[in-house]
C-alpha cells in the first residue's frame, strides 16, 4: 500500500527558496538596517543602546579582553567576514578572475578609480576641517552583498560578464579597504603584541609550507593571531585576512577538498545571513532626534553622499572607458556601455564596508564632537546608488534585449 508523504510546509520551502537566491543577502542587509533605524527612533531606543553596550569579558589568567557587544561585533564577527574575504581574494588571485593580467586589468584599474575619485570629492567638501577629513575613505568602499543583491533583482537578463566585473571590482575594493585600515586607521603596535602576532603568522606560514591540512590547527593559531592583533592596536579584522592567506588552496588527496574551498563554502551562509545582518543592525541605528534638514548640508554627510553616488561612478566609468579606448581591455562579455554604466552606479553602494570604515574613522570619542552622524551620508549615498543603478540597468537591459 502506498504511503502518503506529508508535504513540506509552505513557509519552510519559501524560506529555503529565498535563501538560495542571489538577492537574499542584500535584502536581509536592507531589512536589518531598516530595523535598526526604526528601533533607534522608537521608545525602544534606550533598550537598543543598552543591548549594544552589554559588557562581554573573556579572561584567561592575566590576559583579558573586555568590550561591549558592539565592539565584539565590529572587532570579532567582522574578522570572520574579512577571513571569508581573504579566502575569496586568494582564490581569485590564484585561480579566478584576477589571476591573469588580461582578466584583471579592467576591474583593477576601474576599482582604483572608484577608490580615488570618491576620496577626492569627500576631501573637497571637507577641506580645512582636520577631524572631518579623517572620513576620507568612507565613500571609497563597495558592499559586495548589497550590490550583487540589487543586480540579482534583474534575474537572468544580466550578462554573466557584468556580474563577474562587479564582483571583481568589489574584491579589489576590499583589498583597498584592508590596506587603508592597516595604514591609516590603526595605531602603532606595542613590541610584545607585535612579536606575538608575527610569531603566530610565521607558524601559520610554516604549517602551510609543511602541508598541514587540518583546518582546526589553522583556526587555533588564528585565534592567537587575532587576540595579539586586537591587543596591538592594529585593527583585528586584518588578522582574518592574514589567516585566510595561509589556508591551503590545494587538496590533501585525490578525493579531498582543499581546506580553503571547504571553509569558503561553509562560511558563506553564516556570514551572509548572520554576521553581516547583525553588523548592519548594530551599526545602522541612526537616531533622527533633533536632526534638521540643514544637517544634510554638513561636509561629512554631503561628502560621503556625493562620493558614493557621483565619485564611484565617475571614477569607475572614466578609468574603464580610458582602458577600453586604449585597447588594453574590453567591455565585459554580453554588455553594452549602457548596462556597464548601470553597474558602475551600483559600485556606489558602500553600506557595510562604509559603515565599518566610518566606525574606525570617527571612533566614539571623536563622534561626540562631530556635529552630525556620518551614517546619514552612507545610507543616503548607498540608497541613491542602489535605486539609480537598478533603474539604469533595467532600462538598458530592456533595450539591449
């Protein structure tokens, strides 16, 4: 006798289908940011702040790390995000779209233009204000998840070449962000912590050289590296990148999976659906209490908005056009100048990375004396870039098809 199988609950299957879509991470980021702003401007605002201020202490003997929840998110969970970025970066440099000069020339050159132009525009709006100038790197970043999420809303109409170009530009942007954080937003490390961090990194390199394939061994030494970097004053997210670069990309046997590929696969969902939304919820809670329309005209939010919306597309588009005109590269396969321009606008979605750099540029003691909240410019510039990029792409792809 045939047995009737109970159908899968509609809500569960709908959730699974949503999580499998390319747009899901971007949608979840938007929901998390919107929730943070709603809570920060509601009667629950004090509870929201108290949640972020929850003290968390880890102590082993005399060694202690004591931080509020917000900083554990920014210094701890974001190190996991940068670890994933480092794994993706290593794969792209060794085997992927950035592994040859021909493939890398267009996205690398475009990304450099997309970093330089927003920084110059921001500096123009804040010339003469040394404290405000600390935020020059905020509009130079691109949020991979959000930008690809907007692109995914257009479905299969988007040529694969455009998706690869956007992903490559975002990865190079991340490289730039890592260098910027290391050079401009980290303090001089004490010799002892620098020595411990250097020793841990040397052990990781030796393990790679000796062919160690056990992931747990790398993660154990990686925790020591992260703690040393955290205590050194250099931002702890850099430890995630350094650890990722030492994880073997080669497999340990004929049927074994490379540790770097296994970690990249296993971390994708937790980072996209856990780390980044939590970071957005913790950092996007802008309070509009007492804010006036004139505040939008302050150099910091105005410079960030202009840098993200105008600077990114100008820098990426001009450099890319010059490279193509000189015959050094070609437009991504299947694209036209119209659809390519739409993607350059999407690079202005800074969001997660811009919020992160903003938290470093204007730390709590500096933010108190800053007359406006820099996050206003980040949210406005990213929103304008997302909407305009989507509309331009939709129009150009419809004409192209």
